C-alpha cells in the first residue's frame, strides 16, 4: 500500500490499514475485518469507533513507508485463496479519513 503524504515537516500522521477479506469456497461464506496499526484488532463499527486501535505514526515529510503486522485467523482459511480489500486510513488528529484502497488475493498455508 502506498500513499502520497503531504510534505509538511511539522505534521505527524497516524496510519492504520483496514483489511476486509472473504472466502467463498467453504460451505458457508467466511469473512474477517481487521484494523492494523501497531497491533491488529477486529474492526467494530468503522475505524473511528474501533476500541484498542494503536496507529503507526510517521512524519508527514515521509514520502513512503512500510510496516508489517500479524493476525491469527481461523483454520478454515488454511489451503484456501482469500480475496481482500485493504484500505489505508490516516489522521492528523482524532478522526480517520479513508485513503487509497487495493484489492487482491492471497493463499493461507499451514
């Protein structure tokens, strides 16, 4: 995920990624919806209403960055292809704004 950050050396941005995924190949549709920053938590009622969220912070003068996160998911996803949409959210204060979104797929291996 890449975002063009506004060049302002005095500004700090708080960033999180919302990852919403779906698995169609099981007998019932399986989904997960998590918000990841320093840690991942289940998204509850939108990013601005998700308790326990700790964003990654970067200086707005940063032109690009990356961060890693881990999230355990149900074993039903093992050996399956999972479709997802990842959306970047950013804030300079307390309310998050949606940014770029990317969709794709990944396989879960055991």
